[in-house]
C-alpha cells in the first residue's frame, strides 16, 4: 500500500476549505471568528484540521 492509498484524517487549510465547499478566504474568516473547530498545530506554523471535527461541524448545522 503506497501513500496514495492512504486517506488523510487531517487536512491543511486549503484542503479543509475544499472539504467544506468553501473558499480558503471564507474558511480563514470563519476560523478567525471562532466558527471553525480549533486546528491541530504542528511545528508552530502548520495548522491541520481533523476531518471528524469538520464532519461534526456540518452535522451540527444540518438542523439550522
């Protein structure tokens, strides 16, 4: 099994925005407003978002 076969659990900003169907700019604005789950910080500057937390965010919005 090569790396291409592995589905990542964590996504960078661009991937997380695309996963939610948002532009990167909108995703960053929502993050700054505290409307996104908190990212996992890797090596001080690398932010990753857990797909499970993004899924939970969407699940919570379904009744809105």
